[in-house]
C-alpha cells in the first residue's frame, strides 16, 4: 500500500553529515566523494571560514560541488518514515528545505 512505509534503519552512507537526515540532492566537493545535502553543503561553505570537506577536511570550495545522481536515485528508492510522518507528511511530499 502506498501509505505504508517500511520503518528501518537507514545506512549512514545515505545520511547528511551536516543536518543528520537522509540526503536531499547528495552533493560532493572533495576527491574522496563525501556527500551532504546540496543545500547543507552550500550553506556550510558560505558560512565557514575554512573551505573544506565536512568529513575529511580536504580543501574545497563551492565551485567544486558535484551532484551525485546515482546516490540520489538509490536514496529516492528508500522507503522509510521521515521525522515529520507524525505531523501528516506522506510519501511523495516535497522536501521543505530551500537553498540559502
């Protein structure tokens, strides 16, 4: 059924290291390929005095951001209950985050 969600633990590889939620538009900016949500990564780089990867601290900047569409497609197939499910969010609802 469309409204039944599989409640499961989500692999850490699908989690943003900044917002700690399942990534939306996974994006990388370092040679190691560490990803965060695009919105989170842009905000982090704009607000941080140190232009570096959140995970490995490799020097980087906003011009190196690359969307990881393969990972995004895998994440989009996940069936997990989001933290807003109790508030009435349903599968397929658009994310509420916007670019900074």
